[in-house]
């Protein structure tokens, strides 16, 4: 079987609980290890601290990546026990069909019923486990496999840009023409992200000089999303899919700008300028 990739996995022992941690408080990395650093040899991942009950106040993510030409299938074994709640608002396992926390939601699961067999549409799955401050359950064990799939299109790299410094610009005009040709030929969306990274201790002010969506208010076919340091919905600052895009200020030194368009909406345009700044601190210790 061909192998894909799990973020930061490099040990066959991961996914197993180590009780040597019990004589001191667990770090978030230790709590998440059995989930976020899956066992590559057995192709399994587990709830935090498996086979013990998962801990409270834990928030972990996992990104499973297959090679191009493969999709991912996940199946849950033995038992599945996560604190039940309405709409799984307390503890839950969330699975998204893609590489990021904004990818299409496949499901949010809790309680004692096994989730269905999960099959990705492409070569990525993004998963998140979260527990609140009360009640601990046994969790779960999951196995995954990579299945060969005819994609019907050649592979191209993800559409990502990096920029930074004191000031600069991001615009859809930076997207090379071959991506538009690929999008038209294979009926794939344009989905590009700019990462703006400025000096530590600074924040980012961004304003739009131009914002012209081809199909305004059609949020399924064209939009611009702004994220902070992380590219998932927990860290989304703004979602623009109308005719106006407001200025935005981050609270960290990293911002992600995502441009999505499909079909005729590929003709959408935007141009935004960013500036790095840091707050001034008054004598009393207050920022202004």
C-alpha cells in the first residue's frame, strides 16, 4: 500500500499513552500526541491519551495527506465514546474534506454511535478533537488507508503565496494564467491563499483598494476570507462575498488572505494593501 503523510509523524510509538507524564502536568502537545501524531506504521490515530479517557480542555488537530492519485478512507473500531450533547457542542470530533479548517465539513461527531466510514474527495482530511472542562469519556480508535483513485487531471501544487515586510500588496493578479487554464479545463475552482507575515510584536492593517466580485452575494462561488495566524474557521476574521470589503486589523503578526472563485466568478478581482504596525504603550501600561 502506498503511504501518504501525517503532519509531524516520525515515530512508530506515537499514539500510545505514556504514564510517565502522570507525575507532572501534561503539556498540550502531550495531551494531543496520540491524535495529532498518528501511528504511521499501523495507520491509526486515537483520541487524546488513548487508551485512557481523554482529558478535559483539550483542542487538537490532525491533517492526513495522501499522495496525488489517492484518496483517504477512515474507519472507527472497537468503540466510540465522546460526551453526548446537542449538536455536539461540548466534546466532539470534527472532520473536514480538505487540508484546512475551512474545508467542507463532513461531520461533527459525539455520543456512542460510530461515525460512518469517512472517504475524502481528494488527498486531504482535516480533523479536530475538542473537549470542554467537564466529563471524560473513553474516546476512540480509528484506522485509515490510502485508496488509489483516478483523478482525471494532472497534479499541480497548491496555490499559496508568501509576503511580508513593513508594507505590501496582495491581489488576484498574482495568480498565474496556467491556474486559470487548469481551472477552466478541469472545472476546478481557483482557491489561493496569501500568507502575510510581519515582524514579531507587530500587527497588520489591511485595506482594499479594489474589490469586485463577478457575482456579488453569491457566496458559494466567489469570496475573500481573512484569517489570523491559523487557517481555520475559529480564526476567521472576516468573510467578504458582497460588493464591499472593509479594512481589517489583526491581533497577531500573521494574516492569511484566501481568494475563492469558481465558474464565471473566476473573473472576480481584488487588490489589498497591508501595513505592519505596533501599538504604543502608555505609561500606565495601556495600549493606544
